[in-house]
């Protein structure tokens, strides 16, 4: 049984595993922590604690897509 996300979610400081689960639900396709780690290795921004800011990550994705990546 998949674990439920916490009642309080901070979209500017999501652990990678939780971000992957939430993005998978919203995108209606699988987004894995490994996929997010690959994006981070390619330059996606993360917070100092390694968490993901969905606003900054989305902006990075849009910029990458605009450049054909």
C-alpha cells in the first residue's frame, strides 16, 4: 500500500521521494526519484538541504524545454 503524503506539504521544500510521488500523480505518468536526481545532475535547482522547490524546478523544466532539452 503506497504511503500517504503528510497532511502539510511545503511546495518550496519537498523531499525528492515525496516530490516524485506528487509529480507522478499530477502528471499522470511515472516520475521517479531517479528521474529527479538525473535532472538535478543536469542542473535543476535544489535547496541547500537537498529538497526540491516545485516553483524553481518547474521554471527550470520550462527553460530546458524551450531550449530543446
